[in-house]
C-alpha cells in the first residue's frame, strides 16, 4: 500500500478529483456527480466548513472528508429533523458538527484512512457532538462509525430522490479511539 498522508485540502480547487473518489466509492453516475459538484461548492462557502484529504506521496487524492457546524436552516437538517423529533433526538441538530461527506477509494479502504479522516476533522470541532447520515444497513462505514462512538438517532430516514433509506447517527466529541 502506498503511503497516505491526511491533512487539510482545498476541496474547492480539487472538487472534481474528490467527486471522482466519491463516484467510485459510492457508485455515482455522471448526472449525480454534476449535481453534487454544485452542492459541494455551495457547502464549502458556509461558515466553519472545512475539509481534509488523504493524499499519496505523488499528491493523488484517495479520500476526503468535509463538514461544517450544523445549521437547522440547511436542507439536510430540514429533511432529518422530523425523523429525529419522532425518536426524541431533535436536540442533536444543535451544537453539532456535521460530517457531510466521507469517501475513500475502494483500493484504499480497510487501511484506517476513513478513520483518520473523520477523527482528524472532528478533533478540530468546537461543537460537543457530531452527526452524520449513512446508508441504513450493515456496511464497513456503519461499523466504523459505531466503533468511533456514533449511535443511531433515527432510522430509516428517506431523502428525496435517494433509492435507499439512511440512518442518522450521532456521537459525543471527541470520538472514541
């Protein structure tokens, strides 16, 4: 396995590279990538948004994470709020750092890169907790999140235009090691 370094990255400048990682890791088609490009660039303009990348020695982006302090006015919050309220977990939308996207190229998965990305970015958060959404099912990503202290706050959560249901998960910060 190549050496991989995790650190700050200008995700706006590398958005197409990041979306190529996401497309392979998450199985996105060209139309979805085009839509997500605009979303990522818009998110990066929010106060407190930040990103980390996983880079090989030759500078190739093989993974990334980005997130921001949650804002109840954001689209994601407006979709998940009724589900969280139903489960008595509505307060998780306040004082939380949202992991918006976390993806690692398939060939680099299983080498603790995703763990380094999510722990490094949440270690810089001033909020007392972190929230995220993940496809609802048994997966390496969900197992990682549970190992770091995330627990299910609401499931199944249905996002418009998403074929599969999601789970909203939350963890106190700092994450477990």
